[in-house]
């Protein structure tokens, strides 16, 4: 039996960030828009892992359910409220 991809499970990567705090901000924005999101990265180890709120050598991915991809990308797009 082969590995099951995130897309097959129903999760799709909508953004990749260089630091954990950036991914956390994106997830908070998605949550405020009513969109469920999770983060994934190879450096996420324990409470104070190698990328704890700092830069990650591999990046941190933000994933959302496949049926919320368009809404998530819109919620994460730069807008007039930033700046």
C-alpha cells in the first residue's frame, strides 16, 4: 500500500513561510475568516524545536481543506487593510 498524499486526504498547501510565527499569523487570519488550517514543516519538533518562532531551513506549510482553497488564498492575499 502506497503513501497517501495530503491532497488525497483533503488538505492542500496554500502558502509556505520561512518562519513559524509567519505561519501562525496566516493561520490566525484564516481562522478569523472561518477557515480551518494547519501547519506542517520538517523542523516542527517538540515545544521548542529547531524552528521555534525563528527561521526554518525547509519552510513551514499552511494547509487547508481542499474545498476551502479559493477562500483561503483570498483571505491570505494582500489587501487594503495591510500596510
